[in-house]
């Protein structure tokens, strides 16, 4: 039996496409970015700005059919995609009610 080592199988939480504007407080300044995917563990977004791995920030977003939230996160990785950076951010210590709303969004068809 062959082991599945795809990125999807390595992820801790399922993700769903989430193409909306988010704002990020990073090193004392607010920036607006276009998000790509959302999960209860984090999100990914496109950036023209280089963000340092390991840096903490605050992300503000509207959970679909849910609340507008501010969540502390940490930049985990970045990769080039079509001339822009795809940034991966993990959420830190999120309220259970926010996790539940994101989980409902991801699970919805």
C-alpha cells in the first residue's frame, strides 16, 4: 500500500476556498490582502509584501454566515505563485465559538 504524502493529507484541518479581503496588523501597520483558503487552524492569502516567518500578527476577517473576528496568528510559510507570495498563517488561541463557526463554513457544501 502506497502512503499518501500530498499536502492535503499532511494538513491538520480541512480547508475551504475563501476569496475575500482580510486585514492584517503586522509590525504595527495594517495591510489588506486577498485570502485564498480558510480552516479552523489558519488561512492562506496573497501578498506583494514579504512577511517574515515566525512573526506574530492580528488578522481581521468575516467568517461567512458568522462573526467579524480578530484573531492572533503566526506567519508559517510563504511561496511564490504567479508573481505574488502565497502566505500561510496559523491561528493562535482562538475562541471556541470562532472555531465552531469556521468549522461550519468549511463543512458546508
